[in-house]
C-alpha cells in the first residue's frame, strides 16, 4: 500500500526515484518557507506532501519535452 502523504525526507526520495529530481529535504523546507515548492499539509508541526502534489510539481518543474537542444532554447524564450 502506498502512503497518501509523505514526510519531507520521504518526499525527497520519492522525487528522485519517480521523477529523477534530486532535491534535499532541507531544500524542500526552504521552499516551504519562501514559496515555489510542492504544496503540502501540516499535521501539527509535521509537513506532509501528497504524492499527487509532488507529481504535479515535478512535471511543472521539468517543463515540456523537447527533441533537441535547440528546441530547449525556444522553450525558454516562450
């Protein structure tokens, strides 16, 4: 059974295993403070990241698929 919400260290592992995004738990904590990270719930003082939100954030962060490095430059200009 897959957990519906992950602790910060588990979210870090999940993002690497599922999406190939290496991000430290401390970086997730910083993003939770300043914004720009995945959405989360809080249970008392514990941040819990829904897997569906981690997936959404990762896909947003990865951007669109490209076929060449020149396509990547066009994506940045849009």
